C-alpha cells in the first residue's frame, strides 16, 4: 500500500504508518463512532481525552495565594 | 520535472467516494506530456499530519498542484503550512472552484501560493508547466492564471478560452488513485437499491454546464459563466448567466464506459454532470438518446432490465452497468426517462429545492411546484428513483413556503432533511449578500471560508425573514411534520416582525457587479449580455 501513485517509481515508497493503537483504544474508537452515529436522547457519552477533571478548589486556592 | 498532485480532504464526515475527476484528467495530461507525476489523494487516505509530512518529503517536487472546491479551504491551508516547512521550494499551484470564485482573495489568504489556475485547466496547466520546465517564470501573457509579482501583489490575467474538442481529452488517470484500497470498497451509495448494491463504482463527467441560472449555484468558470473585467488596472472575475454548454460525444462516453468495464470491472457509474437534461434539450433530445442506445448495443444493459424482472441481488450484482445522474423537473420527459431506465439508470438527482412558486421563481430554477411533483411521478413511473433535494432558508423563505414543502412531502412521499441555502463563493447570492455574510463572521473572510462545509449545517444566513436559530428549529419541526408548533411560532413571528420581506431577484446580483466593472475593458471572448 502506498500513499503515492504515479508514472515513475519513487526511491522509497511511503506507506501509511502503522499506527500502534492498543486494542482497547481501537474498541473505544469503534464505540465513539457507532454511538455518534446514533447520538440523541439516551445515547450520549463522554470523550475520555476531552474530560475536564475537577480537582476541588485547588486552582482557586493557588490563585488566591499568588502575588498579584 | 516532477509534479505532485494533491487532492485535499473534502466532506470529512463521510467516507471518500469520488475520485477527483479534474485532477485525474490533469494527471493524465501531464503524464502524456512526459512529466514525472505522482498523485497524493489525501481525501482517499485521510492521513495523519505526520504521514502528510512524509509524503511531501518523498521526493524533491518541482511543482505541487492542489485543487478542489471551496469547502477544501481548511485542508488546503493546512497543506500549504506543511509545504512551507519543506527544506526545498516547490512551485505551488492551486486550481478549481476554490480559487476561481475569488482569485485575489485566495491569493491574499494563502500567501504560500505561487500561482492559481482560474477556470478550466486543460490547456492552462500544460502551458504553465512548459514555462516552468524552461525556467521561464514570466506569467504576464499566460491566459487563465493569477500570479504574484516580486512584491507579492496578485495579478489576474485574461481568461482562457474553453476547450471545445472535449473528445480530445484522454481518459482519466484512474491508475494513479487508490481504487482497490479505498474507492471500490466505498462504492455503495444510498440513493437506490442498485446503488446500494454497487461493488465497483467509478464516476464520469460527460458534459460541462447547465442552462439554468439558479442563484445559489456556481459553475466553476467552466461553462461560459465567467468573465474578467478591468477597470483602473484592477481586474476581477464576474460570473454571469451566459452559458457555453459543452459535452462529450455519445461515442466518447460509451467507449469510455466499455474501457472502464474491461479494465476495472465496474458495475456502477455516477455521472457528475451538473444537469444531464440540459445537454439533452440543447441537442434537440438526441444526446441522451444516443448514449442510452449505444450503451444498450454495447451490451451494458443490466440483465434484469432486459428480462423485465426486478433487481435480484443474488443473481444480478455486478451484471451490466447501473448508473445515476442529474435531472431537471421541467426538462425531463417520459420517453427519455424510459430509455434511460432501459439503459440501466437507477436514480436521478433532482434539485427540486422548494415547492413554493415564489421561491422557485426567485431562485431562477425554471420550474414550478407542479412540475416538481410531475417529475417525481414521471421518474418513478419509468422505474427510476428520483432523489428529491430540498433546501430551506432562501432569501424569501417564509411560513407559506414551509407549509407548502410539508404538504408536498406528504402528498408525494418525500422523505428528506433539507439543506440550508448557503451562499458558496462564485454563486450570485454570494455577491448579492457579501456584506451581510461577512458581517456574520466579524468581517473575517477566512472565518467564513473555514466554516463552509456541507450545506446540512447552517453557515451564513441569507434568508430575509429567518435567522439561523429559527432555520434550525424549523427544519427539525418540518422533518417531524409538527405543523402545530410551527403554526404557534408563525403567530409569534407575526407579532414580532409584522409582514415578511420578499425580495425580488431579476438579475440584481451579477448585473450590479457587472455594472461596477463595465466602464472598464471586457477581457473576454463571450458576448456582453447587457450589451445584447
Ligand atoms: C464530485 C463533486 C463533489 C464531490 C467531491 C469533489 C471531488 N473530490 O472531486 C463531493 C460529493 C464530496 C461534493 C460535495 C459538495 N459539493 Co460538489 N461537486 C462535484 C461535481 C458533481 C463534480 C466535480 C467534477 O469532477 N467536475 C468535473 C471536473 C473535470 O472538473 P473539476 O474537478 O472542477 O476540475 C477542473 C477545474 O476546476 C480545475 N481543477 C480542479 N482541480 C485542480 C487542480 C489543479 C492543480 C489545477 C491546476 C486545476 C484544477 O481544472 C479541472 C479541469 O478544467 C461538481 C459539479 C460538476 N459537474 O462539476 C460539484 C460542485 C463542484 N460541488 C459543489 C458544491 C456546492 C458541493 C457541496 C457544498 C454541496 C452541498 N450542498 O453540500 C458539497 C461540499 C461538501 C463538503 N462538506 O465539503 C459546487 C461548487 C462549490 C464551490 N464553490 O466550489 C459544484 C460546482 C456543484 C454546483 N454547480 O453547485 N462535490
């Protein structure tokens, strides 16, 4: 498989790089894709990478302590 | 000289379904001229950023040619960024609707571009390449290009004559695209049973142009629609209602299909033509008839049609050629539809757009609501599925046209989720509403271009009566046929706004713009429509 097709041979073929996606990630992507195509009502989900994790008031506290 | 063609990603939300016909033809033309050619079909591969960088570094390209429609804007900007990072300096050319519709704007928004091909490239690109091959970078007398001077200023040249002997074009360089890897596995289209069962589909563009003047449409400068005017040393493109309709001969088309069947074992063809019926009417009804008759005598007719029995996937998949195309509600007739079915036609796309006569008239569609309904019935009666495209959000859209649509959908069994009227660059309504469009994007043309995609999403609104929130809500309620809620809102709307606005379009958009440039010299071969 080569990304480039033409009328001469390249010194080196460029093939799609084998993305090393761990099996659980593959399944996760499949899940996102399928769920997205049915989005609505009770079909709703959370994109794990995008999740904003609330860590209590740490940042607020840090902000208060910082010199202004 | 080494040339790399890149097909930018388009319609990310769907799998890649169409070999870019223009690039495939240009790649073949360059091949026949003896250049070293490679094609990177990014749309087919949907590669990662790292892979794009690897492809760009795979050779020392002298020229990189990119091309596509306006909605490839984002990806083209991304490609140009990547090209800027290269340790060598290829000459970068952009072609297609993206630059033809707004040559100066695109040169400004894409500073890495060296040159743009405006309109048809079959003759222009070889001339540009020939100059590059001879170390000549003087573009002043090359027709059909926009180029940059040493100060970075863009200059638009006179337009290139269209090519009339279309049959002299070679067949597209399909061998330079990932047919087996990507396109054949994506052959299915959900427009008809036979389309859904297609195993090996390819496309053909057999004609250029459309006689109609739909104000939301654009013909890529390929159909006599484009003129270039000059005033005070300032040149720009102007798109008009002039049309120069061109088509391949039935022999060229049928020979091409036979070649595709023999070489690639195809079983389905989508005709890309803007409007097959225009060509048929322009030839006094002979063009499509000959194509169909020649397809049948070349043995391409699917057996189930020959034997007058329904399509049976178990027996009929891959036998003969099924095909699809585009039709027009006031230009089709039962005889031709019947013959098209006999020759294997499975579905025809109709831009019905609306079922309200005021709206249809203002679009410039050349149809009425009644003709729309008759065309649906006529097409179905002849065994072909009509695909009833609908659009809402036209300048004079109002509750009356919304009720008309729902009533017609119920009457005719239309199942549809309409597009939103979108002023794509190059269309008359882009120029008519340019200020209003840009206002919606804080006067940032780049932001508007980046937002453009499939017209199933709201972008710039050109409706005089509804805003984007209303259009989205109304579409949802229309699809559900919730007339009660729409009526409720209708009452509220009347209290808020009083009377609706119904702008009338005679020919304002392009005519105003033409007037603007008219005092200058017309750099075109075609007749001046105002002067006529
Ligand atoms: C195939 C097609 C598509 C394909 C993709 C295009 C592809 N990969 O080729 C798909 C199905 C994805 C598509 C989608 C849409 N499309 Co479309 N599509 C077409 C269609 C039917 C055929 C294009 C074609 O092959 N033409 C024939 C070849 C020979 O012409 P060409 O490709 O333009 O190439 C010539 C020149 O433009 C130029 N050229 C092109 N590439 C290059 C590259 C280089 C390097 C150079 C120098 C020159 C050059 O030279 C070629 C030879 O002269 C045209 C209608 C038509 N018949 O042209 C509409 C058309 C291009 N589409 C159009 C529109 C509006 C859309 C949609 C927005 C529709 C919608 N309502 O959603 C969507 C966009 C979706 C999205 N999310 O982006 C408009 C143009 C819009 C614009 N301003 O650019 C057209 C003209 C239809 C119309 N009349 O309104 N489309």
